[in-house]
């Protein structure tokens, strides 16, 4: 490893211009060659890679070797699996399913798989885990990306998650400070608000942030989220700036009060939660002034020039720039990137263990939210079934279907017919031909911006026959657990918290009576209550 004095020597030999380049992390789309050409024309110390074939990433990294004094930090959203890059990687269930299982051992195995698969192809920094507490069931950013709505579960599981990722060479990033999951709005579309009083924030989000910092998390991502109780805008929360550009949150609260000294990386700069609050030419400058280190989705040419001009004008000091560069270079040293940007390929035994554990995790998190006489199915009577996946109806972004669920039913000897987003006329016509109708709701984050409500995703053409006149209708949600709020009349509801193949198979086994759901729902399900009316003044 590089010695501390040698790292200081590297930093002292770097120009201010090189230090500014360290602070940029572009998201360059297109082919790998186009990506490499752009970075070579406009060098940066960090790069973000979106999902692409994993075998392209080593070539990209090798093409950048020797271009700068320091190796690149390569970050990606590896939140629960590296499968977006490595198809053979184990696909673990969502964090909320992990919260339902409540087993630190499963979290550690997931983290080992994520870290080793990522490092083998050159990804050395994950923008995970999500530390947000899903207090508001209408929040559309956190939901099943969150471990739940109980701070204790977060603290118990985030610590081993972070420690295991980093022990296996993958830098962790807890997000989104000061905490998403309170507002019902989407920070992709506006600056969302964490509206808790500080006493309640300290007992919930503050407790979780202190846990991840004590666990040694190497990076924290502020969201485009405000905290009015700390910022001093209790009466007019719309005036609050997002944490991304407010030193009261990044310096006063995160650095000084909570004691975090690692790398602060912004959430994506293109999100409206930030772009609506500052002109484009000001955003990176205000982020750095607020205490930030790495600017995510930077324009490597324009944002470099903006920071350089801010330095030349005296608005940002050289000391401030070198402070961020020092943190970034230290992170590279911690990850061993000066010696080798890659880790060894996972052994067959490691992948087999991860695969088995992903199945175990999916089964452990499976939760029966409502039960009636149809659960489990009476397979002595139910032979022919109709499965219907209800999901976001969008031709430009067609939903992934749930084939593994049907495969598991067929393997048990059932005769299965399937439809995706079946129209009401057809359903009315054919439902009577089946012993059972299984309705599978597939609603997850980012399918439709600004909402996670089931009613916003299910095609309108289905609603007229939503409760078919059928003696056996079974309901499974392969995503949000809050389905019952929109469907209070249903008698049964099984929840997997996600659409992964392992979760699909676990759900099918449960309906067949081969698996008993043992997960404990990690969120409080909403109930409609009588509320007093407050007259307008």
C-alpha cells in the first residue's frame, strides 16, 4: 500500500487543475469506446458506469491506466446484486425483503457477492446501501429499496452490510442524507422534505446515520432533500435548499455534529430536486462550497471549467479543493487501487454459496400479509390456473414478466395459462375456465416517476373486472407491500418485496403449500382513519 507520506507527496505534486478533475464523476452514455474517448479528452478522477456488459468495463479501465497520477474510482449502483453487469452473479431479494428476514448473516453473504463480483470487473465503489427509513408509504424513491420503517432494523443490518462490502474491497455509500422516506414526493422531480422535528430526526434518521458512520462507511450521498428543522425554515419549508448545496447540512450537521470525515458524493446532478434550485453553471460550485467532494453525473468539460473559474476568481480556495482531492485519493488508497484496480474472479464455490443464499434470503423474507381459506391452494382441487401479471403498461419501457412463478407452478403439475395486463373483456370471458385466478402485482420504483401507487400503474382497461365473479382469487405483490391500501377488499395477500426469480419461486412454493412464509413485515401497513377537519383561517 502507498504510505501516508507518499500519498501526501502525490497530492503535493498535483496541480489545482488535476485536483479539480479528481472531483468529477461523469455518467457518459454510449459505447465503451465513446466513453473512453470522452474521458481521455476530459480526464476525471471518478467515473460512473451504468448497466452494461461487465466484460466491457475492464477494457475501459485499462484504457485509462496511466492517464492520471491516480487510478480511477469506478462507481455504480450495486444495491443488492452485480447482475446488471455480471449475468451469472446471484440475484438477491430487495433490501425490504432482507428487512423482513432480519438476518445479518444473509446481509453479509449478499455483500460478499456484490463486492467480489464488482471488484472482479473493476467496479470499486457502490452507491449503496440505501439508509433511508420508509416512514411514508407513499414515498416513491425508497419503498422496497429501504430495509423498512424501523430504525432498529436499519442499525442491525446496515452495520454488517457496510463492513462486509468494505472488507471485500468495495467502498460503500450510505444514501440519501439527511434521509428520504418522509415526503410523498420524488426528489427526481422536486426538492423533497424530511419534515421531522430534530428530536424525532435524532431518534430515527440521526440514529441510523450515526450507526453507518461508526461502521466506517467510506462515503455518504446527500439527497436533494431538505431538513427544515435543522435549516431554520420551519414555517416555510419551500425555502429550504437541498442538502446537496447547503453547508448547514453537509458541514454543520454531517461533518461536525455527526463526525463524518469520508467522501461526500452528490446524488445525480441532473435531478430536478437540485436543478430547480440553482442555475446549471452554479450547481457544482455551490455543492463544493457546501462541503461536497465528488459531483455525480458531472459534465467533464463544462463543470471542470466552472470549478476552475471559481478558483481563479477566489470564490473557492485552493485549500478547499485540495481537501476534497485528499479525501478522494485516500479512498483510492484504502481500496488498494494503486496496486491493482481489479480483484480476483469469484471462485465457483463462492458463486454457488451466493446462489444458495439468495434463495434462502428470498424464502426467509417472504411475508403473508393477509390470509383466507385460499392460502395455501388446495392442489387436490386446483388443477388449472390463470396467472395475470399486472404492471406498468408502457410500450417504451415494457415490464419484465414473472415467468419463474409460472414455471414453478407447472413443475408442480398445474396447468397454467398466463397473461400480462389482461383486458377486462377477455378476463370476464375466460375466468370461469380456471379453478383459480392468481393476480400478481408487479410495481416497483422508477417504473413511473413520482408515484408508487398501484392504481397509477395498473392499466385502466383491467379495473372493470378487478373482482371477477370467481370462487378462488389469489393475490401476490412482487414489489411494494402497501397494495392493500388500494385494495382493502382482498382476502389474501402474499408479499415478496421484489420480482427476482428467487422471490418468484418462493411465492409459488408458498401458494403450493411447500413453503411457510416466515418473514415479518418491516413496515407498518397504512390504515384509513377518521381525522378531524381543520377550518381554513
